[in-house]
C-alpha cells in the first residue's frame, strides 16, 4: 500500500513536470507589446514579418550557451552539391541572424570583430557605415562580391552590441538572380527588430 502511494505520488509529480515543460501558451509568454506574428528568437528578439521573406529556421538549442540562430528565405530553394558532396539548399536571398550573450559588453566586442573579419574573408567588402534601426546602432558592411567558391554573389551584414552583453550579427546574402538592393532590404529587416529588455 505504501508503494502504491509512492507510485501515485511519483506519477502525479511526473504529470506536473511534463505540464510545466509544455509551458503556457505562446501568447501568454510574449513580452508586453509584442505581436504574435513576430518571429521570436530566444528571449531577446522579436522580428516583424518582412514582405518577400519567409521564416525558415529558428534554433535556440544552443541557448544554454547563450547562442541563438534564425534564418529567413526568399524565392524557391535549389538543392546544390558542394565540393565535399554535401547537399545544401540555396535561395535567391537568405537572411541569417546570429546573436550571443556574454557576461558583459566588453566580452562581446571581440566576437563582433571576429564576425566582421570572417565577412571580409568571404567577401570583397565596401566601407562600413553606422546606421540606426529600431533604436539600435548597427555597423553595416556592404558585401560587394563573394569569393569564387561562395554560392552567394553579394549582400550586406550588420553588427551590433546590445546592452546586456549581446553581440548581434545579421547577414542578407543574395544570388546573382536576386533583384534587390541588399543593404536597403537589410535595413528594412532591422527596422522590424524589437528587443526584450524587461
């Protein structure tokens, strides 16, 4: 009888824990003022929909390490094979969002520099400019021409340090077939950013 009570108590505890894992509805967990139509990335960013681009991936599996990743795509996907016989799907244009939280702002700065250096290794880059979008200052780097083995011909990338040790990197990369100004479109995308500082 004692074992039966213990099993019943354990079953009730498991049910409670599983219900806790499911969590409240997405609507009830939204930060104040946020819309359900925005793509929520981690617990920092809400991103408004942008015409011509569809949400694709949204990974917070690395959130324990403070790293978050999401993508948006435009156009039909085309499966291509790379030099190592691996397959990838390429779109007319793709937006990549990566952000990582550090313990303090000063620790995020070197990571931002490293991300910018990687862009310059993969693209012939133009002169960086400072732009403000949605109240956040970004360093925007025009990506004029991709390296020979790069499937994306051009694009633009933006980098920001957000208070609280957040390093943010956003790329908008285009194939030759894409008809659009990457830097203008990237600015439009960044205008739809909403940070949860609560």
